[in-house]
């Protein structure tokens, strides 16, 4: 064996040893198995009784990058409603996953809210969750990011916007004799 082949064999043994040590030390399965998720936000009415493949096709075709707020209530109580479709590349093999929401409009991420989703079936790969983003936690006309985590490991992300009416202010201030 020449020096080059000897170095390759040593490197291969080292990598195999580190992988084995990682498994023995309890490396989280999400990190070790490269679990990934695609996330879609849909504001269209979801059809009932779809197969998993048809559901994913519908979610891809009707995915929103900008969520529109409801306009049926007064400004302070308006919400953004959507269905969140999360499609993992393999079964999650855990009892829950978390979704973290961040405001990224002004540069660095600012945590807004989190949502935990409990799972009924560990072997399932696709999940549909109703989503309601309420004021004042969520502000209109902002860029947002949601992160899907399993066992504290990030497995998916989606950048989206929330569009809506902002509070109107006149800019005028009046002082009366009673306020002095």
C-alpha cells in the first residue's frame, strides 16, 4: 500500500468511527437521517378527501407567498388565516413538530410566536394545520419567516409576507384646557 492509499484508508476509518460514536452518543435522529420538510401556505378552500399526492399537488398549485388578512372585522381584530401543509421527506418518527414565526422585515430575525403540532401517527409524512395569525403579534405589510423544527433541529423554512391595512393616523394633536 502506498502512502496515498494508506491516508485514504485512515480517513475512511476515522469517518466510520466518528459516525459510530455519534450514533452511540445519541445524535438526534432528525440530524442523522437528514429529515427535510417542504412548507406551503394556502388560503384557497381545501378540497376534502384528497390523496396525499393530490393534496401536495393542490398545495403547490395554490401556495401563497403573501397572506391577505380578513376584512370582516374592525382593524384591531383582523387576522391572517391559512392552511399550512407540511410535507416531510420521510416519516417524522416523533410525537410533535414545532413551527416558529420570525419577523425578518427590518434585517435580523425577531421572534414573534411559536406553534407546536402534536402528531397522531408517527409514520405519516404530510400534515395539514389551520393557521391563524392575529394582530397585534403579527403586523401588516411585513416579511415573515417560519421555521419547522423536529427535536430542536431545523428541517424546513418558508419566507412569506403578510399584507393588510395599517392603522391610519392624522398626525394632528389637539390640547384642551381640561388636559392641563
